[in-house]
C-alpha cells in the first residue's frame, strides 16, 4: 500500500466516522468490515503497510485492537449493551504481512456479569497469525 492509499483511508475515516459500533474512527481507519455470521463476530480487514512495525509486519498493538473489537462487537451484538475489557492476553504466532486478513471473536463462556471470549486472526493464506483470550465486564441495560 502506498502513501496515497494510506491518506485515502485516513481521510475516509475522518470524513465518515460515527461514535458507534462498527463506525468509530479506528475501525474506519483500519478498513474493518464487521459481520455476524452464526455465533461469532467476523472482522475482515486489509493488511495496510502504514500499520506495519519497523520489522515489516502488522503492528502487534493494532492486531490486538482488531481482536478486542471483534470481541466487544460480539458482546454488543449478542446482548444489546456494551461490555468493558477487563483483561486481554494476546499470543502472536507468526508475522502478519499480507492480506486480506480475517478475525473471528467468539464466546468461551457467557455470563450475566462476567464473560470470557477468544479471538483469532488468519492471514490471506489461512494461516493462524494471532490468538487472544479476554475477560469482559458485561454491560447493564440502560433504563
């Protein structure tokens, strides 16, 4: 991806973001496409080189962000209220250098106040690149 494409993604995000699930600035800037097939949240995204680290692969913090988004959006989609990440453990299996990539967030155990989720990311060759587990405080409906 060249500098022009990076600028286009940034400008698009800046011009059409909304402070709501699926449309907030970071999700738009990263080019995330969010869907909910069956029992999980799927996030498809380009592997944009402007988000690479100096070693030439997708930055781990950005990858953790995608996984966190997949789990948070699943909670909102499933329960109707937002959750809060209490803890996130990320394991990087291999460098993510080409896309598009796919991320899937799933419940491990869904509780009323605390839930446990996991997320996985695959590269364009369907190789697992990262795995995360997390603990979430479930939101409460607003009255």
